[in-house]
C-alpha cells in the first residue's frame, strides 16, 4: 500500500498487534512520517451504527456518567476554541461525528446555529431529546450531506483517525467552509501512544495514527493553513483555516526517523514501568504472607 498522503511506497513496520489482541500491522511512511494500517482492515458496513460504542466504550446507550464526561469535554473544547480565536464570531457550525451533541449544545448556547451528523442513532436521538438539538442527522458523512450549506466552523473530535480516506473527507469539508472558515480537530497523537502501551493505542477502528507533522501535512495538501496544534493529555487539538487551494505534502525522511526514535523510547519506558509494577505487586504479596 502506498502512503495516502505522499504516495510513496517505502514504509517500515511499527507494531503488529492492536486492541483486543487483534493482528494489526501499523507502518510508518519513510518519506513523510504518516502512520497507517497496512493492509487495511475492512470493518462491517454497520460497524459504526451498532457495534463501535459497544466495543470501545463498553455500552451502546449513553449512560449518565458518560454524558457528564461528554459535557465536560465539550466545555473544555469550547474554552480552547474561544481562548485561541477570541475574535471568531458566531455563525453556522457543523460537527462531523457529533456523538450525543454536547459540543453543539455549547455552540448553540454561545449564539451559533449548530448542525451535526453521527452514525449512531441512539446518540443522535439523545441529542434531540435531552439537549434540544433539532439539526442532527443520523448517518455517516459521505460528502453529499449539507451539499448546499456553508459553515464558519467544522469540528471533528476523535473522528478523522477513523476515516478510510481522510484526504477525500477534508476535501469535502473544505467545500463546506466559507472562505477563511475554521476547522477544529482533536485526534490521538502517535507520538504520545498511551505511555507506550502500543497494544491498546493501535486499533482496527483507526486506519491512521497522526503526529503533529503528518496532520500538518494532511491539512496542507487539502487546502488548510495550520493555525496551531496543542495537546490535552495524549491528544492533539488542531485549529486550521481554509485557504484557496492545497499544496504538495512535505517530504522529509527525518520525520519518520524521529518518530521511530520516540516510539522506541516510549516502549522501553512502558516495559520498565510494567516490570516495576510487577515487582511492587510481588513485594506486596510477600508482605501479606
């Protein structure tokens, strides 16, 4: 498989397992540093409609405790957006992969006209019935939705890494944004792979794992100017502005070399911590005898 961003065929294997002990090969492009699953995994057509949240969240229906977390995340993301772009005026906002719609509720409370789409019917129904959001669509975003609409903001939180063709998706998003419109992303950072627990970090539902460099490259080639990237725990928050046209991705083999070096040290740190934890556990067991 060639790299979806730079189309180079040279890559190196990073890890061959994923969550749930699944055989899963993630590789890094040696030309631009993008990490992707090779060969790709085919998920069932209804996976995100029915199975994803049951497997990865542990419950198919939104529970009160998860709703509280969703609200807390929504408020955190709003504060980030408002603090970094204080002159962004309320207009029309779209969230792709909107889940229960808590971020859209916050947007609406700050004067925005909010729209969202998510494949999980139980979550979009929660947004309508509990949060009063009327502009929620149930389904996967294919590019045909909101075809004649224009937005000042498009948000995607933990969505881009799930998309089989992120270039195509961002091209659709580019067309939906007004000139100078803002794209707001949150994705896991492969340079911070859950403290080196690669078996948990990599998963079949994530065909791509982005770093700041590879995410910046993807935005560059799809017509976005990166404003800034920050971090919340192991996740990247990125703000980008729509510009007129995309550019050629940056090819720099140093990006892949640096990433491989970081991942090596993360893995060493994980095993040291794992062995230390086992030693403490054994010591505690002896003391109880």
